[in-house]
């Protein structure tokens, strides 16, 4: 199976789910956004603080793309001022296993940073 996955390229006309998933998840901040929403829905500013270090324009772009892909949902609350919150859809919740696998791998194979 690894050989078949490795041989799949952009030029292939067939659908490769691994290639497509990596294209979505490799964008900077995407997995951070998903990871922070695993704890529950958040408003834009709360999400920005939870992700940390992502400028608002980039965060807005990533959130919009994830919403378009059906990974997160956006709810506009009719309050004054209006409030927007973001939550993971079923597809987004399913990525918890991916994030947990990355966590296990990182804990096992990456060196811990020196204590300060």
C-alpha cells in the first residue's frame, strides 16, 4: 500500500485521499485551529488567543476555508453586537484521532525542549 501511495502524484487523474487530506491539513495554523476547537466552540477572538501567533487575516482565511470544506461550522448569534462562533462539524471531530496520533508520535520521537 505504501508503494501505491508514494507513486501518486499531482499528475494522476485518480483521486488520492491521502494527497488531498495532506493538502488541506498542511496549511499553517489549520491543525492548530482544529485542535483548539476540540475543546468546544469559540468566538473569533477566543479562537485567535487559543491558536496563538496567527494574524487575524490569516485566521479568517483559514476559518473560511475550513468552513467551506465542512470541517467547521460558523454560527452568527443575534446579539448586540452580533457574535460569531465556530465549532467542529462531524468531519472536524473525526480529525481528533489524527491530532492524537501526531501527539503520540511527537512525544515518542521528538526531543523535549530544554527547561527554562
